[in-house]
C-alpha cells in the first residue's frame, strides 16, 4: 500500500515537472511558433527590374537627345561665326581703301556693309543663342564676335578718332533679340580680344597714311594704339582665361613699335627727302612751278 502511494506520488510529481515549461527551451519554442517570411515572388522582382530599366532607358535617351541637339546647334553656331568673320574682314578691307580724298565715301560704304553684317549674320547667331546658356558655346562663336568687334571699332575710330565701347556694341544687338528672352550680349573678354586685333589694323593704316603724307594722322593713330596697349597690359594679369590675350599682347607690342619707328623715321629724316616735282612747298627748288613741261 505504501509503495503504491509512493509510486503514485512520484508519477504525479513527474507529470507536474513534465507539464512545466523548461526556461532553457523557451526561445526554441518561440522560434518554432513564428511563421516563416514569405519569399518574394518572381513577378514582383521582374516588375521592379523592368520599371528601373525603363526609367534608365528613358533618362539615357533624353540625355542622348540633348547631346545631339547641342552638337547640331554648335555646328550652326560655327557656321554663323564663319560668315561673320568673312564679312567683317570685307568691312576691314573696305576701310583700308581710305585716303584723304575719299574718306567719307569709303567710310559710308564700310558702315553700310557693317550694318548688313549685323542684320544678316549677327542675327543668325542671336537667333541660335538667345534664351540659352550661350556661354557654353563661347568657343564656337568667339572668333566671329572678335572679328565683328574689330570691324566695328575700326570704323568708329576712322570716323571719329575715338573708341567704340562695349555698351555701344551690345546696344546694337538688342533689337535683334526678342524681348521675352535673354538677349545675346558680347562679353568683356571677346571685346578685349577684338580690341587687341584692332591694333594690327591700325598699324597698317598708319603705315599707309605715312606713305600718303599724312604724318599727323599717323601720329594720332600711334598715340591711340599706345593707350590701348598700356590699358590692356594692366588688366591681362587679372583675366582668368587670358591665354589668348597674352599671345596677342606680344603682337600688339610689335604693332606699337612698327608705328613708332615709322613716325620717328619720317620725323627725323624728313628733311632729307627731296620734294616732289611741282610741289609748292617752301623747300621746293621749283617754287611756284605747278607743272613740269616735258
């Protein structure tokens, strides 16, 4: 009887101990009760990859179209710049025909040709660049703009003996642009580069005026070129993209020296030249004789 009670009590304790949870196995039981994560289906993966691929293709296509349009615009701008350069050179050649006998006639024709360059060829450039970040294509149109500045300043000096300023040039370009968009304006660097090229044309003009006996006019040109050279040498060190200007400064110095040497030679050795036959100058040995009879 006692064994039976002990056995029953032992069985009861074992049952109770078996029914209590083991604290060391709680985490295992809990892990077994958490449902597993659902695996991603192939449809969702394919949809996300296809959407990202389509967006990438669209962005790449838009960028490719932008580059193609920019390259086409650059080609048109280069063509317009070449036309401006060629026709501006014609204006400069026209001005070099000037003499003390045909000054007004030659300048009227040159100014008329310059106005045609502005209305026809500069207009094409303005149409291409207005309302855009035209500074991105500066290398494409800068040569034409420099030649245009050179021709405009050359005409202004021969007409008035003064310098044509940047504001005056840009004012002539404003009517070419539409009022609703940002107008094309010549920047300071292109203006200065064109001004540096002007000194070479003034040197040729001064030599031609000396050969025609206009020494005072050549001296005026010499002083004007000196002033330009002096002012530009002061600002060249502060120009960021001044590699072209530094090269042209050396050419400007050569132009100044050539004009000075020519004026100096005529001034010093002028008394050594024999006057022309028939001259009414006091130094002439044929004073009072207008013509020479053969």
